[in-house]
């Protein structure tokens, strides 16, 4: 396989995390946003040739709070440089929901609703959802990352419904390999919602669970049980959720609105299997 180009990218010195993105029925902007990266951190950037993979270029969104548009240049500098995606910014409403937990959940609900509502081929389309602190796993080569997408997008659609690219493993259960997908295992108690591929035809099932969770979360807004990635564990038990052995995407070190502090999970997530 051709060895794809890798380049370092100068990115912001203090990168403020978002597991979250806030809220309910706010204004949505699907645009590129301008920004100038600040002092350098070295981050993996993959520049792949024009892709002939099924469905490519995929529609893709990164969720970004209005107060953090400085992150646009950072995430676009990584994910907009590949022909695999048509990347757009999804603006989350901030200051409406009672907590970051609810805001994060609501923002993922809204981007999924938008993907389903605007799809021109809901029976066959696959989309990518990112949070704006996402970055490629620098421990992988661009060839390895491309191979993950190549495998995921080339197998029969029924093989999987959600492919999680960023995971925190909380399961004590041995991972089971996915038939026909070398290097992939089934999801069981996998946290994190920073990056995932989802079949548009599966979105109604996700929303059927997440919408009631949002209403419950608004009553009990500081309980982590309502976090979007915790809610997703319920769906993982029904099957159809897969992940690569190694995390393709990591959460960039940054400030977490949910935890109220600066967090760095890169070493932990890079080592996850």
C-alpha cells in the first residue's frame, strides 16, 4: 500500500477541551471558521490521495462551542486535509442547558438529527461525528489510519452500525473480533464520544434512546449516568458497535467543561486496546 504523507502541524498552546458543546434548539452554523493556530504542538496530519472508498468523501461535522471558535483552525488543520471527508463546523448552543453533561448530550443529539434530516441517501450513507478536541493518534502511521477507514467502509453495511474511533475501555470482558474486519473488535462498555462513524439508517435507533436520556438529564443534570458516552453503552449491548484495536483518534489535552479542569487522557487513550 502506498505510504501516505505525514506532516507536523503547529497547533494552539492552550487547547481547551470540549466533551461538550451545549445545547437545545440553538442556532446551527455549518461553516468553516477562520482562526490562526498559536504556539506549536506537534500533531499528526495525514494527507491522503483522492479516495475511492465507498461513500467517500463522507459528510463530517465537528461540534464546536461559540466561545471556542479558536479551535476551528486546529481541528480543520487535521481533518480537512484529507479527501475522505467533507468537514463542516456544527455550532452548539452554549449557556442554555443546566450542565456540561446535558449540553454535550444535546449537542450530539442535534448533530445526529441534522445528519438524518439532510441526508440524500439515508439507506446507504455513513457520516463522521467529531468533537473539536479530536486529533489523530500520533502513535499510528497514516497508512494504519487509512486502513481503518478502508476496512470499515468496504465491508457489508450490516457488519456494523457505529464504528467508534475514540474509546476508553471500561470493560473486563474479552474483546471479540468482528468477522470480516481484520483489526476490529466489538464494543462493550466503551466510553468516549470524540469520534465515530455512524450509518444514517441507524440514527433513529440512537435518538430513540438519547432523547429520553436528555429529558431525564435535565432533571438530574450533574449525574454522569446521563453523559452521551455512558448512554451509548446501552446501545452497544444490542450489537452492531465496533472499534479498531487501537484508537485512531485521541482527545487533545484541554480544559473539560464537564470536569471543570484541564485534562490529558492522551497516554491513557493511546494505550487502550
